[in-house]
């Protein structure tokens, strides 16, 4: 396997390492991932995260295992276990299905490694295509609100929603960004703020509850978010809090766009209500955990609900910004996801 590197993942001399995203921004610790158990634990702990990134890390680990000499049955078992590691994001499932098909090849070792490499390379190209299409929508001086982290940390390339923002910045559009901190795990406050600062893009960090009043004050021109899975009818699942932003954006007449590659589209999933939503640990809501340790403020036994994602219905979305272009509601209602580029992945 050839060496490969992006912001939060590195393959060098046949070994996979990941940037520990649970420690950012205060620490930049890399850790080696040599086996399936380590990667599944890292996915559960959000040490690696973002729908495309999880898929690529899993695919490259399978390739590493193949090159380490694992037999056909062991590789098949690794693919099946990784496929189930995070239930909402569909990218992981598409990637593992592609590897399972490669495993049927007579020369399966070569086929699996080449498929994993192609998934990495494709993701970078998909990010660039989304960025081009999305940036064309953005006017000079826009103030864009985003949620969670959808940048280089979440993909092999420049990102989805954050990739669009980055491209608009590179085009000198003088944009600025409202960054939702994104409770409970604070991907906005920890990761997006770090990425934007690194890129030199003007931003202001806000708590999630502030979005409504900045919209009412006329200080938000557009909302751009990523997706963990887009259903065939255009509904999509993304980080908890996305749905409330879409409701707010519609009320305030602010364009709301979802930015995602074809690997996030699940044409076999009819509507958002069919997307499984991952439920996470109570401790994430009772307090916070980070590089500085744990701080819990709620009663230790406080009853908690903690769905990691919510579903935004198509009726609230103005733009679906995919690698194949920008689609509006009429096009989505006409079934663009059924016969767009996404069909290649889902077929
Ligand atoms: O739980 P996370 O941090 O993996 O959630 C990430 C998101 O919700 C992103 O918006 C989504 O994966 C798309 S990122 C390109």
C-alpha cells in the first residue's frame, strides 16, 4: 500500500495512525491502529470521527490487515465488525460493502488494498467537487453558520460544509463563520474553531442556544452543515442540533444547505425516519470530558437522553450540495438521488 496522509490520518510503511480528535485542540496526539478492536474503540470514543473519515480509516485498516497476512475469513470478519461500529453514518457501510465485494475477487488481496486506496483518493476528489459547487452559491461578505465539524478532520480532503467555506475564503469572498459549539461533545468549539483558526478564516464561536437570536438580528446569511446519511427523499441525519437550526433558518428565511458526498447518500433508505440514530452515554450530557479531564455538573445519577444525531426533513432544506452539483427541493422530489452519482455507490 502506498503512503497516504491527510489532516487526521496517516498511512506510512503499511501502518495506520490517527490523530486523537478527543484531545484537540490542546493536544495533537497520534496513535497507531493495528487491529480492529483498537479502531472500534477509537470510533466509539470519537477519537476518530466524521462520517467519511470513519469509513476511510476502517477501509485502510482492513488493507493493513490484508498486507499483514490475515486470511480471507479473518478479513471478512474484520469488515463485518467494522461495518457495525457506528450505526447512523452510512459511509462506513458503503465502504465495507465495497471491500466485501473486493473480497470476492480471485486476487482478493490486491483488490481489497486497491479498493481501500481508491476510497481515500476518491474522498479527496469528492470534497473538492463539493467545495467548487457550494462556493459558487456564496456571495461576498456572507456570514455563514455551521454546526459540528465537517472539515479536514472529518474527511480525507478539505471537508464537506467546511470545505465549501474554505473554498469561498480562498476565492476572497470575505466570509465569516458562526461556529455552533455543538453540545454535548463540542466538535464545533474544539475542532471547527481550531480548523478555522489554522486556515485563517474569520469566525466567532457561539453556544448552540445563541443561533436563534443572531438569526433574528439579521446576522446570519446562510447555514451550511454536513450529513451522516441522506435518505432517498432528501431527509438527512446529522449531528444533534442540526434539525433545530433548519427550523430556525426557515422561520428567519435564511438559506439552509446540506453538503455531502455521494458516499453519504443511502438510496436504499426511503426516508429520514428509517435512519437508525446512535444513542450515547449519559456522562456526555451530565458534564464534559476533554484533555483537561472530566467535569460533571449534573447529579451523578441524573436521568439522561443522548441521541447523537437528529433528522432534518427535506421540506426544511434549500440546497443539497453534492459532489455532482447543487440540487433544489423540486429536483430532490423528482428523485435525483435515485439516478444521480449516488446510485453508483448504492448499486
Ligand atoms: O459524531 P461526529 O462528530 O462523527 O459527527 C459528525 C457530523 O455530524 C458531521 O456533520 C458528519 O459526519 C459529516 S462530516 C463530513
